[in-house]
C-alpha cells in the first residue's frame, strides 16, 4: 500500500470553501466536500474549519474511528506535513467563540469524600448544558427526589460481637465476576463531561474490577470502547430502533465483540419532560455513532433527552421479545420495571434479569421509587427472585444504600449520574468513586456484623416507615372500575 501523500498546511488551506472543503483530523487530511451538507450537526460547524485542523472540535464530540468509518478511503487525501505549519495555521477560525471560563475550579480530587462532593463540583464546573442534561429530571422532580429519600427511610438492625476483621465484597451476576455488587448504569454522551468519555469509565472499571453497561447513545462506538479495554467484560444497553434491521445489525456487532448480556430499556417509549434540559440550548454538533441521533433546537427547547431519543421504537411490546430472542443469542435483561405485574411477566417470558428503574426520575414523574418497587416484589411476587436476577437503579448515593437493596433481595445495583460527575476528573475520578463505594460498603458490612455478601438478609433492615406504601396486589386494592380493557 502506498504511503499517504504529504500535504503542506498551505496546500490544505486552499481547500476552504463549500465547493472544495478539506479538513485535518489527527493529522489525516480528508475531503469532506460531499459530506458537509449531510453532517448531522449542520454544515456550518464543518465549514468553519474548512482548510484547517479540526481535530480539537471533532474530538470533543466524536470517537476517533468515526470519520474513517463514515468516509470512503478515496476521501483520504494524505497527511499533514507538520514542518509546514506556520503562525496563520495555528490561529483559531475567526468566527470561533472565545473559550468559556467557568466560575469555579475543581478542588483537588483527594479532598472529595463522598458522592455528594462529586455532584457539588460538577454543578459548579460542568458547562451549563452538560449539567442541565445530566442533572435534570421530569417535571416537578418528585420521583428523582423520592429515589434517594426512600432509601433514607430504611433503618439498619445491626448485629454485634462478630469477627469482622476480613470482609469480602466480591459477587457474581449475569455470569460475570465483580469486585463489588454494583455496575455502571448506561448513560448517553459521556464525552460531554470529559474527552475520555465512556472509554475513561471503562478503563477505571477494568482496573477496579467492576462492569460498565454501555449505552446505545454513547459518545464512542461500542467497538472503540471495548477494544480500548481488552479482556474486560461489558454489558450493552439497547434502545430498539424504529429501524429494526439496524438494531439487528448492531446486536450482531455487539455479540461479535464478546458481550453476552444486553439491557433492553423499556421505560422510555416517549421522552419525559425535563424542563431544566429544555431551557438550555443544545450544541448542534453533538451526535452519537451507534444510534445516529443528532442534537437540534426547536420551538420546544433544546432538550437532549427528547431530541436524541427520537429514533426509539414506541411500538415495542412484550410480543417482540420473541424476535429479540431470535436475533440475540446471549442474556436479556429488561431495564425499567416499575411494578410487580411487569416483573412477573418478565419472568414468565424467560428473561435473565430485570432492572427496577424509573430512568432516574427522568421520564414519568411520580412513578414509584425503585426501592419501593423492590419491596412490592417481595410482597406480591417473591418467586421472581428465584427466577431471574433483580437489579436496582436510582437514588443510590452511599454504600449503605447498596447494602439495603441487597438485604431486600437485589442481586446488585447500578449507579449512573454519580459516575458521570466523577468522570469530571477523568479516569482517576471514576476510580476514586469506586474506592469510595468499596470503603463505604466494607465499613457498613463490619458495623452490621457481616463478612460476606452472602450473609445479607431482610432481618438486617427495618422498613416500617415505608411498609404502608407497599402495594399488596398488582391491581388497585379497592378501585375496580375500568373504561377500557386492562393492560
């Protein structure tokens, strides 16, 4: 194969119009004349770097392999001859906005002692749009607040005089070993927080021995994430697309990379109304490589959760699980269960697990807190705990929250927003958060009188403050009328 042609900065700069547009990304020179009008974020952002080096803005929102996968090799014109770079080449585009200076600087990582500290730092240092997207929740924020406050209403019942010199936090779920009973929840576009994005989270998880669930809306392709951390297991979160053939192709690719469990999100057939996210305009250069979704602003606002989910199939139903079983040969976990009836149906359909989740309070406000749903399952359908693995997602901020969920029958838990806030510090921040959780779990285990996670049981918690809120039947206890047929 011939060596790439060396092109001077001056040669490249001459191709700077809509009819003749070259850009440089990571030293490679690409002819994007035909592609620019089709760019998901609009042609404007691309043309502002015509005849220039676009590596920095490209890397802020795209994975490194995206351009080579999107364009044919015939569009690769050569490589930049760095010896020809002069002062004019290094100047930013004249229309580029000045860099926004944040009001607060991040304190040293070692000064952060809890997950709440990560959240406080993120609130003050992330861009307004990034903070709005990740912190926002649906309408009046009732569910997102209850997710946390309901954990606080469960009391421990410690046992004393136990030998707790050594404690073991290792566990297994979905056929994988984990050093802790938690995994990283899927979350979209992590590069909005830090340039390493999902790859940074993956690297930290690999070093600490926990599993990451990668979102369909990740900033990087699943291949980029998995190959960056070889020999480490992953889960994959699936939004089923309206284009079923694209979902099938994606699943085949995911399986070829060695992933054996998918988490199918079912609680988002329509996006929730997240007003804080809508109020801040979206960066229209944002797009996601696996789903193909792109950010735009419209008359409703700039809500990324609403806009980026427009491809999700709102026709998905229980009967489609048969199709999913045919196209996916691994394990299937249903993410977004909010009641006993659906938990029973998932078990009946032979699912391998369920995630009790209300999407972090981001979709249907006043849907039940996840820990309350866990209690509902124990009261209404305890048999499901023997039929599939039960995970809890939402409101978990402390190691004590994790142990409460395990005592009530959860296999493990997942944490989402807090890992994104930790990514504000890059891989080191994610590692620091995992170490925090490990320390809090081990400390709580010792103080409860436990040395191994196999010893957890309901007798270690007092749920009386919540018991009156736990439904005793999948149906309403006394209201029986109905205008139409029941689900």
